[in-house]
């Protein structure tokens, strides 16, 4: 019979290898306040520009969010909200992951994602949206007993909620200040 000491049990629960985030877990559902129609100035209007600030996951340490995974989550999210352009688009969004604050240990793991989003009009490089979005997600023992799994879930949730908040703010701002989102016709 195998006996686990408290220290051995702790290493078993904490010592699982860190895995990379799942893309599908970082894509928010379409929110009712973020539904747009073909009449909207944002309908299929926005492309992805530069996504920076992320780091790769070290399998022996904490899970992270890579630029590529974050860009794909943002791309899929914009696509679900009918904002992603088929080509270059009238607007380009850049995102810089400023911080992915993760706990070292804990039962409830709160991860905070701070992302600076900048959207520019491609015709004249005018900045139409420029905001820092901060969101926190908490995973608990109900989600998983394994620390690395809870941390991965908290990372994914923080990025998902951050993207959701960005899209909601971007769409809301386009409705409030439509002249900013109007591209004058070329002469």
C-alpha cells in the first residue's frame, strides 16, 4: 500500500507540468451588448495588426499565453462578433499584453490580465480606440485539484474576459462616437 505524506501530496498536486493554454477557452461567446449588424461601421472592418508582450510557457513552471495564441483568440473573437475584416480592413487592432499577474501558490488562483488595445484607422493612421483593459479571473479547487491546471484555467479565463471587455468597449465606443469611426471617401 502506498502512503502519501502531506509534503508528497503537495508536490503531487503542485508538480504537474504546465501546459499551454487552449485557444477555444479564450474565445468569449457573443455578448448581447456586442451584437452588430451590417449597417454598423464596424461590420467586418477590423484586422489584426501587432500582438506583443506575451511569453512562451515553460513546461516546468507557470503556463503563459504566447503572442500567437493571443492573436488567434482575438481573431476568432472578432470573427464571432462580425467585426473581423476579410482583407486589410478599415481598422487595425494592436494589443500589448502588459501584465499577466499570476499567483505563486494558492487554493483560489486569481490571474489578472492587463492589455493595451489600440485601434487605428488604416487610411490615415488616426487612433480611434486606445485603452488599457484589466480583467481578473479566479479558479478554485472546484475547477481542479492540480495547481498547474487551475492556473491554466485562470489564465484562459482572464484573457477571455479581457477580450470580451475589449470587444464590448470597442463596439460601444463606435456607437457613441460614430464620426470617429467614419472614413471619409477619397477625393
